[in-house]
């Protein structure tokens, strides 16, 4: 694995050896220093360098987490929480060495309350596992970042995905968390009431904190009734702008659309090749409509009208579960399809999010950048939120390609910020976007640093992510 | 005004006189020590004792706020932000003396972006002022706590109200804040993107912080298109349980109801008397349906079915804006109607919120408590959220009445907590509910204290509220 990007200097740490001995004693075969396991835990699905930890410990309970957090604190050794490793901005890289705490074995669904439309799961439960568990209840958990991520990890990175436009992100869908904080105390951030004014919003403090303020061990989530009617469709447009303007009209008119996704022509060609599909190679929108039968019919009529006025007239519909799964499978595979479009390459995925009124311009200028670059890349997006992604297809051993991806990424981020947008809509900061935070938040970064110092004074928890201390 | 409840000891402070001189110099007639103004600023609409500050300063700009925050910090004198004084748990009481910073003159709507469905206002703009401003745009801001509160104050207390069941609370509807923190720095908590994963959620940290972590000076809010169809209705039920079960069925079936409010028979009688109305004196639900015409018709059909199965068959409908306003005016006046039911009394308003599956039991047991108490009281609630209120009608000069209200309040709160609910769904903590926070959050309170100490090390900002330091 090539080294990409700037990994921080490994912390000179004489406590590590002593800690490893204690952990081996305490966790036996649930602790490993096998290089293949360390490397697997030191990389994510993005372009960042693999930076393995010194050991991996598999937690099976909150008590295990408390024990590891306390031991790391006593030995002043970094601790990196790990779910499925599907993050994208170097979140799990062991920049200063230390212990990676793998929570994937904490995978029990603890409670489902159909009457309250909520549930509590251990942090290692994945979103697909939860939905499989819910299969006979008529309920589902909507947040869908593509990867089958763990719900603890999704909370930690404030994930969202294709249907955030209708159901919100992890910010809106986490009711409460159990978190082990730096000194080993176990905090329950909230009760199960749908709303509360009882003090600081500890839940939202940990959602999106990327393991830097505490280790999430349980997640209480909102659930939703599966809509009476679900209808999906694919429609090609004469230009990216025409597609985006259709989305903008849809959002501004208040249509409660379930999903609306943009894929650019290069990515459509890749999706076709990867999935042996025959969609038009054009700027394309993937739609999903959720509601009652009459409600969906109303939504469809409106959106077809918006699309037609932008030259989008050929809707391909999917109504059965099987057809819809096929359609969304194609969309979800865009990342892998793009990588397959340049054999042997790696993808550098990035994302930004802007106010919807600026979306057409932001995507238009970004597409212009991409067209004039020698680098291959594809653009896809959760455009109903103003959020879009670019995958740069790079050979990490070619410094000129890395430099070009870095240049394009920086232009895209700074453009989004200039439009009152954010440097990341859903991928998070990790260390890949840490240098953009000051441009985005100014003095707010100092405030984040104050919070980090207060909650993790020895900088044990996932150091080097979000804010440098 | 009688002294009610425990006001903290006034801080022995030799810096106050020096500070007052500086403020008088700096703010001239925008600074006052007139006792009537001080008393007005030291009380809210709840039952708590008036505790006046040493001076009131009227801010006209963020720069004014920065100046007062810095001066209070230098002189180690408490600062209490003040909007409209419509809070309920002693939020504005100057428990340790100090300066009340009145933001009501910061009342400019700074920006409305119809295409992005958002706006930015100064903290002193009230919700009615904003909606008046939006009148010709087809948009509205839904959060409605009853009182015409300032939007800064609503953000600071994480307010909600009648249509949170559909549109969420201030937690979901604040996109970004401008905040002056304890050392005088001006923080913008976020950009205008609908979602972001760029670091800690500073917005949600300040929403609900009740002026204890910073002074909110600007609020960026989500807006909504006024629904095509709005229909309101009132329906009486044979019992509180029948009414609540109707609500539970409505929520569980996923009907996107705009508002659903419960009023108990005592409060209905008071509402009738106060508004010269002739509603049935019975457990009553007030409904509002928002959507397309067809969507509203679908919702109404379902809810009528749920209501009929619980014996609620007599719907009184209001479709015109004027009729609807009249209906909701009656609901919003419940608090004042209750006070009028016992001339000369004061109201002790309290609220809790529980998971919807526990709501019928929680309200049932609370009603049983109220029926066997000699104290007059009325129960109303935003029951779609699991949130309900009791107003105890008290003579604050009668210690036995205060003790009885305290007993009933404590039983109601502890009952809600035992049902995995919260000690306050929307009123906030102030100092009135500060002693329930440990029962609700346990170690979480220590974490809140850590955050308070980190952001306000000298305990200048609204001391004695949410957490004692």
C-alpha cells in the first residue's frame, strides 16, 4: 500500500509496550498485533495512507471499552475506535500509533419499540443488519451512506446518504447515545423522549465527533414506517444544469421526495459497464418517491412537470422491490464502478455541500474544472441536500496525479465555502480535511479545540482528527 | 412580587460598581438601573421569584454584545442575556446579580432566501415579527411556543410548541448561530448548507444552552412553504385516555399531522370562560392538518377513523384563516385562561415529555394525582411529541400551596423519568429544574459542567442555570 498524504509523526511513547502486555493479559486472543490485521485497521475506503496501530483489541461489551479507555489513559497511549473501516478521510489511521478498538463484535440489537418508532443497538450493528432485524415489523431505518457501515461509526461521522433529503442525517435520527468518555465514565446522553430541553445537547456533541471525544458503545435511533407506496425512476437530462435545476425546483416546491441522486455521464458509463446495464450515458437523476399511493402520484406528477421543462422526459420506472433494489444497487456501486473504469487505480473521494440555490453553479464550475483536467473523475451527488461527491481516479505512485487531485479538491472545497457551503456534507473531517476547517469555521475551530481539551485533556482519543491539539 | 423558590445567594462582588460606571459611560441612556426596569428583567412568565440584576443594558449590535461580555469578564460580574422574558424556569433571574443584556433592540431581519428556504435574523426578532416579514413570500417559520418569544431566546431554550410534531423543534430548525463567547470572540457556528460533517456540532451545543455558554446574536433558520391546504378541527372525547390513544394511533401510523393538542376538561372550561366560547367541557383534541388538498383529505380520513374508535365523533372544523386563527388563539390562551380561573393566582407551569407508548399512562397517573389534590390545575399538551404541561394555580403567599405544587411537580417529573422521558420537553432547566438533571442524566451532568467550565471558566454567563459550578 503506497503512502499517500501526510500522516502525522508517530508519538514517541514508552508506555505502549507496557500497555500491550496488559492488554494481552486481559483480552487474550481478542487482542492482536498481527501485521495484516493492523494494516486492515489502519486504512479506510478513501485514498489516505495506511497507518497501522500498534495493536487491535476486539471489544464485546461496554465494560471492555471502559477497560481499554482507562488503560490507554493510564499509559498515555492513543485509542482509535473502529467500526467497519468504511470512512473516507483517514478517520481510522493511527497517526500517532496506539490501540485500535474494534467494536464490530458489539453487534446486538438490544431493543426495538415499534410503538415508539425507535430502537437501541450496540455500536457495531450495521445498518443492513438492523434493517434485516426489522424486516417483520413494517419499520425501517432510512440512513444509507452506501457502505454497510456500523451504526456507531455512522453516528461518529454524522453520516447521511441517499435519503437524507427526506429523513435527515444521523444528526436528526440519533435519539441518544451511550458513550465511554476519556476518563472511563459511561455517559448516557439522553432519554428516549422525542424532544427535550434538559441541558446541553450531549447527543449532538458526540454525533460527528469521530471518536475524538468518546467511544460510542450504544445508539438509540428513530425508526420509520415503511411507506405504503415506493416508486423509483431514472431520467436522463440534456445537461448537468438541467438535471440540477429539476432538483432545485423539486426541493423549493416542497415535494417530500425520498431520494434524488445525480450521476454525471462519465460515472453513468462506468455504472453501465460495471453492472452490465444500458442506461443512457448522460447527466442522470435517480428518484425515489415515498408516501401513500395518492401522495406518490401527486409527487410524481409535479416532478415530471419540472423534469419535462428541463428536457428530461424519458422516465424509466421501477416499482417492485426487486426492480428498485437493482436500480439503487447500480447507484450505490458508482464508487466501485468508477474505480473499475481505470483498472488498478485508487479513488480519492471528496464531497461538499452548498445551499441549494448555489448548487447548479457549484456543480457547473466543478464540472468545468474536471473537464479541463487530465485526471479521470466522476461526479455523483445527493443533490436534494445540495451535497455532491467527486471521485478522482488516481495512481498514488504518481506524484503529479496526487498533486492534481489535491488541486481540484482544494478548488472544489474553496468554491463551496465561498458559496456559504461546507467542506464536507457527510464524509467528515478525519485528517484529510482538517486544514479546511479554519477556512470554514474561523474562531469556531479554537472553540472545538477548547472542547476537545476539556473532554480529552491528554489527547488520547483518536488524536490528529478534526482538530489538532 | 412575592419571593418564590430558592434564589441563589447574590455574589459578593466589588467589581459591580466599577463596571456600572464604565457601562454608563459607554451606553448612556441604553443602560439603566431603574428599579422597575430591573424588576421587569428579573422575572419571567413562570412562578419563580423576581431576582433583579444590578443594571440592564440594551444592545443594538453584535459589537455592543462583545463590549458588554468583555467588560463583565474583566470585572468578574455575571451577565444574563434577555430576549422577551417569556421563559418559565427562572432563566432570566439574576441569581448572583450582574448585568442583564437586553437584545430586543437587535430586531432586524437580515436576510431571507426564498430559494433556499432559510433566513438570518438578529436575536431580538420575535417569531411573529418574522412571520409578518415573510407574509408575501409564501413561506413561514413554524416553531410556535405560544408566547411571541424572540428567536434568539427560542434558540437558547431549545423551544418548540404546537407544531413541533411536524416541523421539529429549534434543535432541528436552527441552521447556524452567531454567538459571542465568554472571552468576547464572535463565533459563527456553521455555514448555510443543509447538512455538514465538518467538525463538532457547535450549533447544537448553543441551542438549549440558555445563555450559559455564550450570547446568541444572530440566528439562521429553516423556513417552510405554506402548505397548499390547512384544516383545523376540535374534537371532544369521553376520557383523557381515549383522546391520548387517538394521538398515539395517529403518530404510530405515520400521519404527518401539523398539530395535535390535548386540553383537559378543567382547562377547557377555563378556555370557554376566558374566550366566551362554547366548546364541550371534556377532554379535547385540537388538530391541524397540513398538506396538499388530497394529502389532507387522506390524513383527515385516517384520523377520524382513529378518533371514532375512541368515541371521538363530533369534529368542529375550521378551514378559513380567520376561523383557524380563532381556534388556535383559544388554545394559545389556555395558560392565561387558567390563571383567570382563579383570580389573583399565579401559575406554576411545568412540562415533561415521554416516549409516546407511555403517554397515556403518564397522563393518566398525573391526572389521578391532580384530581386528589386540593390545588387547582389544568393539563394541556403537545401530545404528538409525548409532551404535556400542567399549570398549578397557586397563591405564592401560601407555603402549603407552594409545597403541594412542588410535590405534584416532583411526582410528575420522576414519573416521566421512570418512563424513560425527560424532566422538560421544551421549557428548559433555568434554575427551576436544575435539581432534576442529575436524576435524568447522571454522569452526564458532570460532563455538562466540564463543558461549562471550559467555555466560561469564570462563570460569568447566566450563572446558576442548567449546571451549578
